[in-house]
C-alpha cells in the first residue's frame, strides 16, 4: 500500500493548516478561509469514501424505478405527456455500458415535472415519489442536511 | 483593496479633509457577493480630528451573484434618503482602474449579525425587538413609492402579472446557465411548476431580494441596519415575505428564528394593513427555495471554473439536500 494513504494525506494537510498556517494568519478573513479549507478537506475525505457507493445506488435505483414504470405498460403513460419518449430514453440509457446516468436523470426530471404538474398517472407517480424520497435520503446521508441555521 | 490606493482615492473624494488616513484595513467575511473590507477613516476637518468606521465593497472575481454595484449603491442611497435603517452610502466608483474592480464605500454600522436564523441563545427581549423591527422595516420598504425614490432604474414590471413571470424566468435562466450539464429533477420540476402556476401581484413595490435573518445588524435594542441590497428589484410584496419566512432560514416553526410563523404573518398584516395572499406567499416560498438552490449552483460553478477561490463556495453543495427536500415537500413530490 502506498503511504501516506489518501486519508492520511488529507489529515496531514489539515494539521499543516492548523499548526503551521493558522498561527501566522492575522486577518480574520484569512483565518475563516483557512478554517473553511480544513472543512473542505474533511468533506473531500468523506466524499471520496462515500461517493462510489452513492453513485452506484443512484444508478441502480434509477434503473429499477424505470423498469418498474415500464412494467406498468403504456396505458399508464399518456401520449400527450411525452413520458413514453422519456421512458424509452431512460431505458436505452440504463442498458448502456456504463449506464448513462445523466440521460436517466434527465428522463427522471421529465417524470418529476409531470408529477409536480399533476400530469402523471397515480401508479407512475408512486414510483417517481418513491425514487425521489430515496434519492433525497441518500443525498442527506452523503452531504448532510445543512442549513444556514445549522 | 490596497491601503495606499484607497487613501489616495478618499483624499480626492474629500478635498476638505486634511491628514486623511485609512487605518486597519482588513477583509472581513460575509457579503459573499462582494469582497467586503472594514477600516477606520481618520481625518481633520475644521480643526477637529474625526474618525469614522467604514466598509468597502468591491466586485468579486466570482461568487454567488452577478449583480450590478451601481444598482446596489443607488438602492441603498434611496433607502437612506427615505429613512430606512441602512448604512449611509458615501462613494461609488465605477472606474475599474482605481482599485482593479468597481467598488463603493459606506459607513460601517455597529451591531452584530449571524449566518442565518436569529441566534437562539439571544434573550427573548432582543429577539422580539429584532422581529418587530424586521417586519416593521419590511412594511416601511413596501410602503415606499419607487418613483418618488428615483428607483425606476430597477425596471418597473409592465403589469401585475409580470413580477412572477420575470423572477421565474430570471432564475430559471441562471439555473440553465450554471447547472454545468448536471440534472436536478426536483429543481427542473419546480421551475416547470412556477411557470405553470404564475401568480398576479396586487401592486408593485421595492423588493429587497434577500430580506432574511442574517442580513441585518442588530443589538439589544433591535435592528440597526438592513444589509445586502444587491438583489433589489421591483415586484410583488409577497416575494420578500415569502423569502423571509422560508423554512430554510429557520428550520422550525420560528420564521427566521425570530417569531412563530403564524404570529410573524399576523404582525406583517398588522404593520402593512394588507392581508396576506396565501397562494402568492406559497408561490414565492417555492420560488425562494428554487432561487436559493440556483444561487448555490452559481457559487459552485464559479469555484469549479476558478472564478473564485473562496473556500466557502464548495460547501454550498451541502445546502442542496435541504433546499431540494423543502421543494419536494412543497410540491408533493415525496
């Protein structure tokens, strides 16, 4: 294994900022920026560790959700809504190797819009809402639920 | 900002002053859409030694917003003349050769500020005074005639349907520009909803554009000055109220950490004499969440594309789950 590992390197950079740089910084702005940089490194370490699993779960969930919508059949996707085309694009994107995540998310944006505008069939909407709920939960786990008051 | 160049500039602007000195010039955090500097200005006038705390706001190389510093200065100036609680604006310099980028100088008001919701640790008496001033200043702002204030420069909507349409289109355009080809299904759906459900204003008022907890200086006697006027425009009075009362700035039943949300609304109705149109308020709360998410995307893009090195910018990503979650709840997407 190569040493330092990525985590050891990041942790070392944080110590450098705290122990070597911070005592030399007199401006409050520079001190705040240094503190933010320390936080950024911690965030980077967490993301590096968690992002692959997050990405894999997102792709799997998008694929599963579109497959479930497809199983409902065309009668649940009105021609007018344009969702049949979106589903076809999502299906093509999900069978690519590697899957085209952006194309799947673009299709999901069309389905989400249809739900927001009340233009989606109830059973389709249930699948879309299910995906969005899980997607938000995964995002919160990955990034946290920060707000300015937190 | 360079101390020597700033001193020379202020000497030219204040020919009556002698012995003028810029003391303790330092960049401070906050006001992320501009570089913000604090300093003391010392000079002799009529034989008397004078000292005044000052703020310099310079255009950034990148950041959260692409706004017009002249517009911001003119609005603060108009608000100051109208007697609202704002820092006194002093000098606007648009010539980029003076200090590399346009900037303006204003009085530095005393008091403290916060990042977002009003600090829960403050005494209740302070919180209630700040809440009362917060709504009171909003009511005063909305009672002003923008023409009498000389603020036609902000661009008056042509009719009462325009405010919702203009703001939706404005932030949707920035979303399309700054999302860096990424897909945000909830945000895309929110803009589609806003376009499909426009509201009609009952009048055109001056809108602060970022009227919220965290954008004022206060002490134990209440609000001293409302800050950050760079997003000011003309529009629907519900826009500022919707933004100020978004769950995002409070995260509980206390709007902005100031006052229980329904009491907050009642106080607004009492101070303005206008009943709240809940449908319009909801529209602007949805728009507010979408707008804040887009502001985050702009900051992230500027960081990624190296227009800013501000270490706060990448953390804006952390705000997205909350904003998108709030939008999903509002639009019944979960």
